[in-house]
C-alpha cells in the first residue's frame, strides 16, 4: 500500500491543499487592514508574496486539484489587482500638480547610511560628489567621524548636536531657518523640520525615520505626530526618510491620504540591497504645498549601508 501511486498522488494533493489554505490566509493578511502589530511587514511585501504564491496553482492543477488551483490563482490575481488599485488612487494626487514643471528643480538626497557603517568616509565622499542641495541622513552616527569634512560643502546642519539622541540630521548648502528637532518613539531625534531658500524659492524639508513595524504601534503613533507637524506648515514641503514600510502598506497609505501628500512618479526599491531593483521601497519621499517630485531614483551603490539612498529632483511652484 505504501507504494500505491494513487495514494501517493492523493497524499501529495492533500499537502498542496494545506499549502493553498495557508496561502489564502496570507492573501487575506496582505490585502486588508488588520490591526495586528507588525502586519505592515507582510503588506510591504504583498507583491513579492503574491508572486511566490502563483507558483502553487500550476502544481495543484497538475496534481488533479483543478478547481482549487483556479480558486487560488483567482484570489492571488485579485489581491495583486487590489494592490495596484491602491497605488493608482495614491498616484491620482499627482494629477492636481502634474502641470507644474520647474527647469531648476531642487536636488534632495535621502539616505539611511547605517549607524555602524564601516565605509562612513566613502559615504561622505559620495554625498559630496552627488552634490544635492539638501541631504536627509538617517542613522547619522555612521558618518560621525566625517561630519566636519561634510560641513566644508554642506555648512548648515540640523540635528545630531547631542550624541546620546543622535539619529537623523539634515545638511544643506544654503542657510537653514525655522529649525525644529523632535524626538519620536524611544527618545531619538527622528523628526526634523527645516526651511531654506534655493534659487530664490522657499522650501520646507521634513526628515523622518520611523520605527520598525514590529514595535507594536510605535510607527502608527509616530505617523500621527508627523501628521500634526505637517499641518502646521505652509508653502512647498518635501517629506523624506526611512518609513520602514512601503507606500502601499495600509498605515503609510492612510498617513499619506490624511496628510494630503503627493507621491513620487514611482517607488524605487531601497531594501534589501541584495534584491536591487526587485526589493521593496521602504524609504519614501512625498510632497505638498505645490511641490512636485519630477524625477526620483535609488542610488546604485549602498556603500556599506543596508539601504540604498534616494535622489530626487523636486519642482517648486512659481
């Protein structure tokens, strides 16, 4: 009986059915806003998970479970379509400012350099070579030994005056005004607001570094605080930083909609670095107040970090 081929096929089909049930449960988790701590991790990976699940229906079909195969494939494609629709509605916000084109856009770099980066000097070399107007730097201790050298090109800095709370900093080639440095969860400097004038135009830059999704509701509480900070600002604003979640995850999507933020034209993958362009965009950049991200790209070399930096050209109205 152990070598009965019919029994073996039936047993194999049962195993595949069990996997299909687990896959359907996973699809439900990544497709709906469920109040479970850390769920944003799965929802950030929703398209990767869905594509992995699509490998199962053909095997189910060949094992004879054709109806189950078609059901699983249909649910998976439905989940992918729902995610694409979420991105579409988020991108619709660009339509209201898409007519704005600035021939002299502001160049903004956003980079989580990694706090214990062994290549801190090379990171600073790259920032100087890239020469953005403003750089938002997460985990600044990774380049602390080279901050003085960075200051020769970017003489204005907000944040990281106290090593015990240092995390986020913003450096600029033009004078900074209205500087406000705030702690987020865990008493670290992870929310900074600055204002500067570039090419005769005023712009406010908000740098953020959110907690990882598995710290219960920390990131959700942080987004509430950032929302209230944004409400107190006027004029063109750029929000940039490490969100530790993709723009299509429900929490970030809610935050973007509630804050009236405009997304970039697409979301470059920044993590994990091993996946390159096939990774996920957990570092993000948004605008409001008439500013518009005209181009955005991920930097090709992470230079010792576990993130790739983002480099954007932001058009300002007027």
